C-alpha cells in the first residue's frame, strides 16, 4: 500500500485529479472535507477561543493575523491529522490524499510520495474566475498567501501538468507503471 499526497495551489486542479482517480477506482481522501468535519466538531471550542458569536467572523480575524491563524491551526490540525491517518490506514490498497497545504505545513513525512498538480498562474486564475466566481482581489490574496508553486515543484516527487490539454490520467498511469517496474 502506498500513501500518496496530491497537492498544488488554488486553481491548479487537485480536485479534478482526485475525481479522475476516483473514477478509476482509487481511494481518495480530501483534507478539506476532513477540515470541515473538524470545524463542526470543534465549533463551540472555536467560538470560545476566539470570543466570537459565529464562525463567519473568524475569517477576518485569522486571515490577516498570523498569531490568530496559528492559534486556530493548533486547535484544528492535530485532529485533522488524526482523522487523515486513521482513514489512510483503514484502506488496504493505494491511498491518495488531497492535501492543499502539504508543503506549507510540512506534512510530507506522512506519505510515501508527494505529487503536485501544476497549472500556470494565468490558467489557475481563469479557472477560479469562471468556476468559483471569485474576484481577482480574492484570488490574488489567496495566491499571495500560498507557497510559490515553483518552490513546491522542487519539493514534489512527481509533477502532474494540468495547464490545458495535458491528459492527467496518462501522466498518472505512466508514473504508476514506472514505479512498478
């Protein structure tokens, strides 16, 4: 059993790659979904910790304040990791895990391989404008808070090109066949 992380910046197509893997019968875990479950589980604790009346106020508090962001991460990440590891070990075959902040949070050691989904910045921005109806300011704000994609390329074991016409499954199949031989 291999544990393979799928990472990349916003708009690069991580979810698209995981969807393709699921269609081919692979088991995929989504850390964003785990994080949503953990936020629900820890809802009251979050409200108390940040002295807010609802979690919608939280974004404004943590997004621009590194200390508050670290406080929230300390509250959520241990549980996210616990659930992720439990789900990874339940399945007996190869497991793919979509981990958006893999390199930023230095979670590489939980995996046998770290794969990066790469799309150039212009393509990623266009996808976000069209598919998520985000403003250009929102997009730049998020991208500016992520590790540079080229830095991630240097850290990845394998890079899946996803800027346009590339067939992601052909790339994945070639990688998996290469690892078998």
